């Protein structure tokens, strides 16, 4: 062992000076609440909603306290009710089943392909077998499925598509931005996403009734006329007395720091992708490593990288994770027996069955592809605090440790 990597995998770039100045201005005004002050219609939250809607070329946007909260009210606004079944990727993150649980629904797990996307054939079978009318689609770790084929399945099966775009802000399929395919979509602005407010979420839709319900759920206190990226007041009227306030608004302080970051997003995507491509090209040098293929129709954001070691045992992968950690490189392993950090998986989310011991077996179909793929799947963040030279260094350490761990475990001796 020679070189050690000494940068933090959780340290993000400083906020732009414009964001810091905007935050100071909001703090000096004291008008942090989005409905406070003399002109809330021009406050940072209202302006962020309008600007993000423009970025996606959609009419409506709602700024929320978190991406997970946005998912929950998206489900409610789409019409999901207690006891309903919601189709979900089995490869996703805990806030997704958490949102399904929060509305009293049950997940129908859909299998995973080697491309790390939802298995569309299995999706169709699950929809037909269970009658589920909703799909909460996660483009997990930024991997986008064939959206044309997915929409075809949704249309054929009468499925309402809800997009979880936490990892695909700024990404696209055939030039059409992620988040513009379904009835409603949600984005995250949590620190490790593509724009950073610590916590936060954005809900977008072109459906006026859906947006009216979402605004009311978010806790508008009947001040919905102060939203600039929302439908006309008359659209709200049928829902005023039947939609509970489940407060989860974004405040002006967080919105203020997001606005300048949104203007830099496309430039930052290019920076992420240069770093990603360095790591991708170097990792392809190892015969042990399998990288998920990217479709030519996909425009991605390389803020993290995933690779598999299909011929490796769990013990060997665990040893590799430790060896890399000893050299300052943080890998997350989705095959670990217990949930850790951001790497929990479908068999860890046992809170559905724990509350209802008589869960319909059809709600939990077998997902053998997901189990096999995640058992050897490793994940690594690529923060923009890493330079391109840092990514070269990381790739060298990874290749050295993969080779060393393979030799120690007796993997690939006959290659």
C-alpha cells in the first residue's frame, strides 16, 4: 500500500457567494416564512418555484421541506389511499417505501435489470397480477430506464406514473428532462443531491388539480393565491375543505440559497460527468468489474458511480470495502447484511409486514434479479470537491485494491 486518499466523501463545495448573499438578505429581513412579509408573492420560495418550473418547461412547482415529504404529498395528490398498492423499484432508497408507508399504502416490488433500472417486463406482470394503479418510479443513482417503453406499459395497464427524480435533476431521456414524463415528479435538494439546501424538495406537475391539492397539503393556510407557479384560485375551490394541512413548506432561507445554484446546475453537470467518465474508463480496465451500461438516449448526471463484482463472494467484497476504507476511499455495499447509511434495500424495509401480519403475498413478489445484482453492487459518491486528478487517484487505488483482494480471495486465478 502506498498512496492514500485524504479528501472527505461527504464534504460538498461551498455555496456560491450569490447564495450566501441571498441568505444574508433573507436573514436580515426576518422574513423566513414563505407567507410572511409584505410581498410573499416575490419571496425566494415563490421565485424558486417559478424558476424551477421554467427549467423543466412545466407550469407548476411546489417547494417542500424535503424530498421525502414531496413524495408523500405527490402520492396523496395523485389519489393514493390507505390500502392501495403502489408499484416501486426494489432498488431504491428508504424514503421511497417510507413515503408509501406514510399514506397507508402497500408496495409492490418490481425487479431490477443489470442496467440498474426497473425491469419493465416484470413491471407489466406485477401490474397485471396485482391491479396496482400507481407507479412510484425511482431513477435510482441516476439510471434512467427506457422511458418510452415505460410510458407504454403505464398506458396499457392504466398506471399513474409518479417520478422520484432525487438523483436525476438535470438528466434527460432523448433530450426530454427527467421529471416531465409522469403525472407528478419530485426532486430532492438534500445536501448530497445536485443543488444543496441541507434538506428540501421540489414537486412538479402539469396537472392543475394535482398541484392545487399538493399546495393545500403542504400547508398554505388558504394563502394559495400567493403562489406564482400554481393554478388559478378557482382550481383550489373544490379541495379547500377536504384537504388537510400537513405542513411541509420550504422556507425562504433555503429557497434563497437554491436559486443561484439552479443557475449553475447545467455547468456542474458537465463537471460531474468529466469526473465520472475518468473513473468509468479506468474501472473498465479490471476484468473483475462490471459497470451498468448507459443507453445512448440517456443524458445522465455522474454525481456517483456504481459497479459490480459479479464473481465475488460477500466476504471478498467486505474485505475490499475495508481495504479501500483503510486507504481513505469510501465504498457503499448494497449487499451488506444490515442497512447502513444510504444503502438499505427491499428486504430491510419490514415495517409494512410488522404493522399488518396478514400482508397479501402478491404485494411482495420475488425479485431475484434485484437480490443478485445488489449482492455484488458497490457505490461511490463523486462530490465536486474532488478534482479530475483526484478521480485518477481514486481509480488507481480502486484498481490496486480490487486486484489485491481478488488475489487474496483466490478469485480469477484461471483468467
